[in-house]
C-alpha cells in the first residue's frame, strides 16, 4: 500500500512541472509536507518526536540543506532553531542573506540520537538512512527549483551529489547535477560550534562567511 501511495504522490508532484508557476505549487508542497509527516521509509521515525520538514518561500533562489534535525528541532518541528541555527542565522545576516528569503531543510528528516540519561546525543545518519530520505529532498528541489542548493556538511553533500566528498575540496567550486542545478558545499554550522581552538574557530567562521557571500552572489547572478 505504501508503494501505491508513493506512486500516486509522485504522479501528482510530477504534474506540477506542467502547471504554470506558481500555479498549484503551494498545494503540491502541502501534499508533500503532509505525506512526509507519516514517513516510515527508514526506522528513525520510531524514535523521533516528529518529522522535521523544510520551510521557507517556495520561490527561493537558495535552498540550504543540513544533515538532520537536532534535539531542539525535533521538539519544535522546525529546521535550524537550536544553537547551530542561531549561528547559521547570524552568519546569513552578515553575508547579506535574509533567512526569510531562503528555503531551509535537512537531508534526513528525523532526529537520530543516542539516549544518555535524560540527554539525547546526536548520532550521524548512515548511508541507508540518507538514501531513504533522498526521495524527499529530490521532490523539494523539484518543486522549488532553487538557482543554488547549498549542502551544509558531508551528509547533505552525499545526499545531493550521490557520493562522499571532502568538504575542503568540494567547497572550492559548485557541482552541477543531472537536472542542471548547482550544488555548493560548505561546512555545517554545528562544526563551527564544536571547534575547541579559538583562533581556528575564528578563521573557519570567516571562511564560512566567505562561502555564504559567494553563494549569495552566484544566486543573484543566476536569478537575474
């Protein structure tokens, strides 16, 4: 039954390509959102509080893709609202990007964690979980059609590009996908939070800011 439902959803979403934008774009996104709330494509749904889907304008020129929801995102049901989200928002502002104009989502839609006492500690998604959730990301990109998609971290890059990448190399130039879209790779904001060395942390934050500025400029170029 799940396969039949997914086939019907896929046909409905693919039909959006033949409708003048914005057309039924919002309605199609709502269908996708509601379907994702009941996602059982991998076992992470059994332990997470809820699906954390993407948010933002559906005509966004930039789509940011993180790894997965954290503890606070899992409880709130929204992406990037915890400590990493605060750093992300501050960096966007410095780079001249208004968060209200971008679409923000995650490669994996459920929080994967290890329980330690009362704390839930982040646990990195594995290849199977990334692959299972890639279905949602592909449909988000297909509906929104961003000029630039940004992979925040290695998990997001693997989901979008389809293979493992080294961030230091991949961030130097965009990757063109089969559909013609551009993927830019940079670090995840949580990486910057975890760095113990103050000097290196300052340098990595400056580099992250430079990445965001380049991405803003490229999105403006492609959208003009």
